[in-house]
């Protein structure tokens, strides 16, 4: 089902790049990055930045504080932890990225306990409740859409469990869910949410975006151990429509244009388009006996992780489809040899996804295991 809105901005049916990030970027956004240089302490920058945080807040669904950072998403994992400096962290791990965030917390010197869920299984909110009864935590980290396995965790239910059972702050990686499937920062009681530009926001890589709740910001003022990504500095400079340090201005020109595009589609429209792409891959896979890694109901709306049907090699499939100009993701980490991943996020349309699925059918015949 195609809507009147053309997400590709002039290239319907022509996208061939389906990595689970970085993603295809439409022409209008790429062109915005070629803007002439401006100084980041002058009026032109203040005019550019003036309403970026408030429009971005609509994407995070919050009335709270939203900021941008010239950083990969990993830098914002650090920011989420360092600005709170928790005494003990419960790291929920169910795939490569959530495991890595737990390691990030250890590397920063925090005391970390890991609550593990098998790869491909969503985290059970009751297990979170039980873990919170065993020890006192002041932060819980969670990856909403686990890109390595294509699993969508129930952030709403887990945040509710954390709120009900503790005083802990909910720190959420919404890297591959923001702008692709529902993220309700305020309504779900999230304290810190972070994402990168190169996923469903459909911008080039290199810009981080984040939200911090009022109670997070209040505590952060007393406890922060961050320097480059110190929240109170971001807040102080935001008042002047600036960022604390030299930003990647080209990314902000691109974000300015892209926010108009996202809000014109509407978030609900964007979510529905991603949901339709996920459902299309589900139907396609079922008809061909390719098997989804996560169970029904726990599948990311932006990245589908599949085990190819018996007799087909996922690595050969990725290579074969590439010969026809299509880029998809291979498996990640320990799942590298056994799965392939289709990133259907950002400004990709259903018609482009159809051409990819046909190309995969053609390639599957030549991709013997
Ligand atoms: C869920 C998730 N979190 C974090 C990251 C790390 O992002 P970056 O490479 O921008 O640091 C990724 C990258 O794919 C991701 O998918």
C-alpha cells in the first residue's frame, strides 16, 4: 500500500541500499549538506538551530529537553551514563549492541550487573522486576530495537516495571526505533533516550540526538562526570540556540530539512510505513521458508533478521544480491554466518523493498549453502 506521500523525495521504487544503518539518504538532504560555511557563534547558526530541538522533541514525543551532539550513537551511551554517574547499573542485554553498552558502562568504571536474555528473545519485563528486587540500581540500560537480531523489546512495559519497582532511571537506546516505530519518551517514563542520524532519521552518519527527562537533568546537575557531552552545558548553550562546541554544521542543515520532511509525513504515517515494510518481509519470508530470528510480536519494524531456508547460504545471498546492485546486511557478531538482515528504515518506500525482495528471490537460486 503506497500513500500519497513520497518518502524518497523523488526516487520512488529506486532505492537499492538496505543496510540496517547507515541508510539511503534522499537527494534533498544530501544537497542541504553542501550549504556554504557559517560560523557557529553567529546569527545564521542561531537562526538554523532555533527550532531544531523543539521539532526533534516531537520525534521523541516529549516536552522535555532534546539536544544534538556531533557524535556516533556510542558517544551518547557514554553521555547517558556519565551525566548520571549511577552507583550501580542494571544492563539489560539481549544482543550485540546491548552487550556492548554493558561493556561501555564497565569501561567507564561503573558497577554493572547484566540481566541477560537469549539473542532473538525479547526481554521479559517480569525478569526486570525480579532483578530489581535483588539489588538496588539507580540506572537501567536497555536497547529498544536490537539491530543485531532484529528484536523489538517492549520498552513501555520494561520502563513501567522499572518505575514500579525502583527509583532507577531508564536509559534507552532508541537508535533503530526512533522515527521508525513508536517511541513515547514522556508517556512511557523514559529518562534518557538516544539515537544516531544514520538510522530511521535517514541522515548521513555522524550526528547524535538525545532526550533527557526533567528528573534526569536535575540529578545530572549534581552528579555529572561528563565533559564533552555534559548535559548542563548543552542546556546552557541551547538557550542561545547554540551547541557548546563546534558542531558539524552540515549535519544540522540536513537535519533542519529532514525534520520538515519527517513531520510532513507525520510520525504516525512514518511508523505505519515501517510497519507495512516489516509485514511485507514477514509475508515474503513465510512464502519462501526463510525464518525470522525473533518470534512474531517481537520483530523490529526497521530491521528484519532472517535465517535463510535450508540449502541457502546467508553469506552467499548477501554477495549475490550485491552483484545486482542491492546492498543488504549480513549477520552480526556470532550470528554472522547464519543470518542476513534487511534494513527497511528511513525514507525507503515499499516499491523499492519489492524490487529488493525480487532480487533476493533471483539470488537465492545461486546462493547454495
Ligand atoms: C541499536 C544500536 N545501538 C548503537 C549503535 C552504535 O551506533 P554508532 O555506530 O553510531 O555508535 C548501533 C549501530 O548500529 C545500533 O544499531
